């Protein structure tokens, strides 16, 4: 069984390496074009390209894969595995592989179709997610599912941390899937028409913190935006990135003391207590923050540096 692998970011590298390690024949890798990175705009290859070159696998980088079907066919692949490739596949691409096109999707289907299943799970307060191996059809993540592996979302887990775990989980699951496909012993499960949810790409605008929301929603937003695009707020007109936050249990005396505080208000000037901020149903502690142009520091150090004072209000 000859395999072509299509993927681009770091998330896909574990799958490529694991397929190779399992002894499958990878005849080629398709990935996105090199892109400028950093302030100097240095042309940088995507992580999957670097991994493929290390393994000695030929690499194609078409600007639009649909315009390079013959080059893709020339790799001689019978089956295509995709993982965060980043381009929409046409029917001509799907037809180029007699054993089908199989996608590693970092979410549960049909609840989390689309571009941001990992972040959206955290933002929506989910406690469980997983990886799905599905047969790719023309619609958006609508193909039959070959296998699924679920995993709990840890209470403090960030988008980046969960992404790393799902990358490894997907790498293990795709090898199991390929062995099933190779043997011919497998069952496909059509997706239900109920509960379909399409999650779009997350943009910076969605990363604004609204402290008038309940504590859990604020904390989930911070988790879901770490490491990118990063949750943010502002105080006295100065932008502040927030990388980590946690809910704080207020006792009866504190609830009474803070009853008249407005949402977003800094509730304490004691660095040991941390950077406490009023929310709709209590308070959150901002445990890792970054002022514009500064380093990431603890909320207590932020108070120590007089970048925030009791009574001031975080707003966007």
C-alpha cells in the first residue's frame, strides 16, 4: 500500500513520523509553500516539509493542489492521508487515489466539523474531545468515520497543550486505521445529520475578554486562545495579553465587599493574593499576563510593578 501524506503544521508531524515508523511506504508528501517568518521575513519551510526531508521523502509544494493533479498522481500513491493540510480538495484530487483519501480530524464528528475543533471545544466548555479518522468527501468534514478515539479535556489545559496531546493521539490512531484499510477489515460509520456544528477559524476579535461573562467562560476563553491568538484586555488604555487565568472562590465576606464592584474591576492590591478581577458571578485571578512590549509575568508581579491598581477596570 503506497501512501501520500498531505499536511503542513507541527500538529501533523507526529502522524507523518508514526506512519513512517510503522513501516508503511510513504511515496511522497504534499505540503503548503514556504512562507516568510519573523520581522525579517525569512522564507521558512513548513514543519511537515522539514520532517519529510529528514525522512528522505519527496516533497511537493503546489500553490493550489487542484492545479497539479498529474504531479500528485506521479508520486504513485494508492491512498492519501491528510492532516491539517490547509487546502480544499477537489473531486479530481479525491479520484486520484484508488484506496481513498483519509483525514485525521482533531475533533468529534459531526459536532465539531470545520477549522477550529480544538479551540472551539475549550471555548464551549467541553469536557471531552477526541480524534476522528474519516473518509474525505467533497463536503466539509462530512465523510463516513472509520474510527474515533476520545479523550478528556483537562480542567486547566490550554489550546496548545490539548493540541499537542491530540497530535500524538491522531498519530497512533492513523496507524491503526491504515492497518485496517490494508487488511480490508473495517467498517465505516455514516455521520448523523443531527447535532452538526461547523466551527470557523478563530480570529483576534474573538480573543477580547468580556469580564461581564461568568468566571468559567472567561477562564475558558483564556485557555482556548493560548498560545494564539492570545486573549487580551486593556487597562488605562494599555493592552494586556492574558495567557492563564483561574476562577476564584469568594467567601461571604468577600462577596459582600465586592458587591458594588463593576465587571473588570481589580479587586485587590495585594500581590500575594494575585491579580483578582470581578466577573459576572465572582472573580478570576489572572495568573500570567503580558503588558504591551513586556515579558510574560505573574499577576502578582503585574501588581508589584504598579501596572494595575485596586479599583481600576479592565476593559476592551
